[in-house]
């Protein structure tokens, strides 16, 4: 396996790890952020307005982790493009 192929494989592994890590952290974040709402709901102190805040919080947290995954994907594509340029240069030489 050529060095550039190894680097691309390593890039893919890191990119996948970041993606899975972001998803795992998001799930934990969502769970922890929901705990106060669950307690308030059980005690009957959570009205419809506060339920909307809960949904907004969930969407906001989701948007942050979606952005992390999207940036990770875009950086991976950029690096892959650079690997292609290097490979084309090697072939041309």
C-alpha cells in the first residue's frame, strides 16, 4: 500500500471516529439536558410553554452536533481532494 493510500485510510478512520464520537456525545448531552425537564414534568411543574423550551433545547443541541459532523465531513472531503492532487502529481511526474 502506498503512503498516500495509508494516509487516506488513516484520514477515513479518524473521520469516522469523530463522527461516531460526536453522535455518542450528543446522545449523552441530550440525555443529561433532558433530566431537569423530566423532573419538572413528573412534579407537574412543566407547562406547555416550558415543553416548547425543552423541544427548542433538543433542536439546538442537535444542530450543534450536526454542524460538527458536517464540518468533519467537509474537512475529510477537502483532505481527500488534496490527496487526489498529490496522486495526480505523482502520476504526471
